[in-house]
C-alpha cells in the first residue's frame, strides 16, 4: 500500500533508533538489518552534500518550498543528532568505515557550539562524550544468554554497543565467538576482545580496569 504522506527525517531516525534498542533487548539481529536499511535510505535520499548533515525532507518530496536542516535538540532530539548516533552504532555493528567517518564528521563539526551550549545540543554532547570515553563492544553468546542480557541492560553503560545471540552469526562482532552452547560475555574495543567471562560481575571487573 502506498503511503499517504511522505515520511520526514525524524520519522526515519527515530525508527532506526528504536530498532537498535529492540535488538539490544531481544538479541534479534534482524532489527539491526532493518535499522541499517533505513539508515542507507536516509543517506541516499536526505543527504545535504554542502553541510554534511541531512535535510528534514527527502529529495522526492515536492511540496517543500525550502529543504531545511535542523540541528538543535529541543523538546525532542534533533533528527540529525539521532542519525549521527545511529550511524556511530551501526558503523561498529557492521564494521562500516564510511558510516563511522560520516558520524564523526557530523559530531565534530558542531563541537564548538555544543561545548558552549550543551543544553541546546544534548544528544550531540552525549554522543561526543561517549566517543571520548571510548565505546565498549559487549557481546553475549549462548543458548541461555537472555538472563545475562537482562543483567547487562540494568547496568548504566551509555558508551556501549551491545549484541547478544544464541546462534552463530557472520556479523563482525559475533563472528567466531566460541561455542554457542555455553554462555559467555566478551568485552571488546575496536574488535579486540578480552578473554570471555561467564558472569556480569566478572564483566564489571573488566569494565573497571583498563581495557588494553
């Protein structure tokens, strides 16, 4: 069925963000592929080559007199800020260097203004802080991974990428991650992983010590 009204940038960015969170909660990797499909569509249809950000309207929407670019985080986050966050997350999940570079360009081009006015650029500032702290890549595998996943989700870890699976996968973070019949938690950075642990308490100890 053809949609009655065209979707805007915030529709796509928030939906991709929701898919990312659904994957973290369920361990269903198909949600990440959906998020990537949306993100690729946005890149092809909403990009502003001059500014490096995304327009609020798609290139095929003909009723917009001016195609604007929104950057401020107001009562709701700006769609560009959410897209930058999505790009950063998905660039790690899919090991996509171009996505990573795009996210960095968007974030760092605003660094002066959100440093001076963080209240108006909350999501931008938070994402930049996560980058500065370093992104934890946390992988949980095993047929009984759901309880471990639930425990990890209760930790306050804003600077993380989290994937969990009970079956082998070719996705970069999940690939060649041991015996899926046994539960294990991997803490990685730039795809370099520590020895797997079996409990969240052991993971916390790893998180509290220098990674590499």
